[in-house]
C-alpha cells in the first residue's frame, strides 16, 4: 500500500476514487433511467393489453348478445309454434263444440217437431173422441129410427126388406168410405214434407214408360232423276251391291229429287246415307267402288260414334268405360224415341239420378253412371232378341260392370225387382226426362185414342155428366151432378178415376184428375 501511495501519490488516488464514485452514481442514474424506460414500456404494454382485453371483452359481449338474440328469436319462434298449435287445438275443440251445439239444436228441433206431432195427435184424438160422442148420439137417433123402420118392415115381404136394408147399408158404407178417404188425404198432406224422400225412391217409378223407335228411314237428295238409273245400275247390280254392303234397303220410286234409305239400325242407316251422298258426289258408281267407299264410310262413322260416346262420358264425368260400350253410347245419338234423342235423354237421366241420389245421401257418381248406361240396350236391340233393359244388362255384364248398375239397367222399366235404391232412382229419372213438356211426341192416332180412352174411363162412373181431356191429355176435367154426388163422394170418385186410369192406361208422366161439383140455385121473383 505504501508503495502504491508512493508511486501514484495521494491526489491520483483520490481522483480515482472520485471517478469511481461518479461512475457508480452515473451507473445508478443510467440504471434508474433504463428502469424508468422499461417501466414506461411495460406500462404501455399493459395499457395495450388492457385495451386489447377491453376490445376482446366487448367482442365477447357483442357475440354473447348476438347469440342471446338468436336464442331469443328461436325461443320466440318455438313459443309461436306452440301457441299456433294450441290455437289450432283450441279451434278444433271449438269446431267440435260448434258441431255438438248444431247437433243439439237439430235434436232439440226434432224433439220440438215430435212434441208438435204429439200435440197434433192429442188434438186429433180429442177430435175423434168428440166425433165418437156425436156418433153415439147419432147412433141413438139411428136406433130409434131403425125401430120405427122395423115397424114398417114388418108389413113388407122378405125381398123388399132385404133390398131396403142393403140400400141403407150401401149408403152408409159409401159415406164412411168418403170420410175415410178425405181423412187419409189430409194426413198424407200433413206428412208429405217428411215423407218426400221416401216417395221419390218408391212411388214415382211407376211413371216409367216403355220406349220404341218410329224413325226408320232417311232421305238422300239427288241432283237429277237421271242419277236414279245409275244408282240402280245394269240389271240392278249397283243397288244390290249397295244394299249388301250396307245392310239397308234402298227405295227408288217416282218421288222427284230424292231416294229413300230404310233400315232399323240407325248407325247402318247413317253409313248408307253418307255412302250414297259420297257416291253421288264422286260419280263413279259400280260394285267395287261401292264396297270401297262403304268400307271407308263405316270407319269414319265408327270413329265419329266412338268420339260422341267419349264426349258424353266426359260431360257426365263417368270414367272407366270400355271403348266398345262408349261406341254404343255414341250410337244412341242416331236413335230417337217418340222424337226424343236417346243420347241426350240418357245424359239427362244421368244428371237427374245424381241430383236425387245426392238429396237422399247416396253416391251420386254411381247414380250418374247407371243413368248414362240405362238405355244402352237400345243401340243393339235390333240385333239381339229381348227387351232393351235385359239386352243392355247382359251386354254390360261382359265388361264387369257392378251389380248395382246392372240391376238399375235391367230394372228401370220394372222388369225385375230392384235390389238397391239406385234402380228406382234411375226409373224415376227416366220417367221425368221422358215426361217433361216437349220431350217426346206421339202419333196423331195414338194421341186421339189416349184422349178418347181417358174420357171414356171418366164417364163410366155414376153421377158423371161430362168429362173433357185437356192440356194434351195431361189433365181430365170431370163434371158431376150435384144432385147425385155430395162433397165427400166427389173425392172418392176422383180417386177411383185416377186408380182406374193408372191400371188400364199406359202414358208418359202423370195425369191430373180435376172433379167439379157445382150447385146452382135458381129462383124467380115475380
């Protein structure tokens, strides 16, 4: 140490110490400054991290809010769906309650009607009791009169007494019968509205009338009478070839400007008419040309007939019909019955049967199908023996038609008993379509005979002075003597006339019997 002090000297050592101290101080200051800088940097980093954490927290909050909003929407939708389901269930419950209420109202109405009916029956019973009391009084008077009569009878012989008693008994029975008829008519009138559906399905079928076709000829116009010779041909070969190819008769007479085609089959007659018109237009009339043209015309007519049948099936909405059956339906377009087109008649019957079936709560489609097919036998009745209902039912049986339709077709004229409610409906619809005003026409001779028969039946009853058939035979006016017929007997005579007309005459529709009884009192003041 001494050596060092001696070598460097004290001032140098002090200076070194001071320098060292200063260095240490500077180092401390620098360290503090560095520490402050680091602290500031750390603080800034912390601030940035805090800011980032805040932003991240905000993002998390926003995401949570979005998720919460989506969940809220889902929950709201679920609640709405559940609410709608509950509303639907409540609506169904309300509908059921409404139906029950309607059912209760109907039952209440039925009970009220039943109660009204019981009240009417009670009043009727009281009236009958009152009548019985009156009759007892009348019987007492009658017994007294009988005693007086017996005293007179003792002076008569046996034949005179028997005649007198029988006459009195006849008068009393007739009086009672007239009263009974009047009472039954009143009861029927009161219950007519409630029984109407049963009447439709059971009573109106008696008006179905058998139908026949009268139109069997068609005329073809020719340009000149010279064409008749060409149609006949040498030694008649052309006309024979035409008749053989078509199956009809050709009548060539002196009638100017036309020839007549005659045949029972309306389709064959139509084929013959069109073929003859085409031959006349073509001008080449010889056997080979006739056969060729008739064959082509048959194809055209058959195609047309099938299309007519399809159109009718579409119009009536009848499906699943075989083409052969559709062809026969189309053939009915060329068939008439008393002037009424059979195809249009069948379409009318289909819709009428459907309307009545719907009113009765039955299947309208089945009734419509049976109505359209009910006269199918008329298309082939000239080829097959038997009446057209049986022919039609046998033909439809080949195509697996239902038993309901077969029975309706076979029984719509009452040839067989009905086994289902659709058969009388088709019969009633057939009668309605045939009997409506203007639907059919009759020959003059048949019309006059029907009117004469109607007046004859009405005039055959005792007490009838005059009888007049009016409104084309749909009504008979009967005038009776007021001296011979009283009011109660008048009703019995009208009923007897109607029954006799039903039993002895065949007519379309219905005939109204109107009986008139007039009392004229004439006095003179002098």
